C-alpha cells in the first residue's frame, strides 16, 4: 500500500505492507507524533545506514519493537533516535519479557 509522507525535504511516497503501516501508526500513537514526524526523524537520523527511505522506515519500525521488547538481537543496538519513552519521559514496560539469545536457544532444545 502506497502512501504519501511529508518530510523536511518535501513530499514523497513510500510503499509498505498493511501490517507495517499499522505498526508505524501504533508507534506514532504511543509516542504522540504523526507518521510524517516519524518519517522525518528517520530520514534525518545520521546513524541510519539503509539506502532508501522505505528501507530505513521498515528497519526503524522493527528496531523500535525489538528495543521495546527487551530482546537481545545482534545488530539491533541502534534505537530510533528520539523515541522510546512516553511523553512524561518514563520508560515503558517492555512488550514481552526480555530473553537473552542463550535463553532463546535453550528454549528451542
């Protein structure tokens, strides 16, 4: 599904799956921002190395939920700049119980 976004540098269109749009909207609701602000934050984040805006947004959505879940995922150490706390500044409870990679491996055996 393609939608338009207003960025600091102008208007653009990106294509995300319906689930990705829903996840983006959930993040925006939690953080008290709209999707245009989220996309602008991701667009100007110098730590993002993905080549396209769509890829940066997909990665940021995934990183946000990984960070909030407390999971130990190699390569997901860079959060979403400026996001991850409620407007009051309090950290939110993780979405799931934090489990290390070794705990996940143990549960599979």
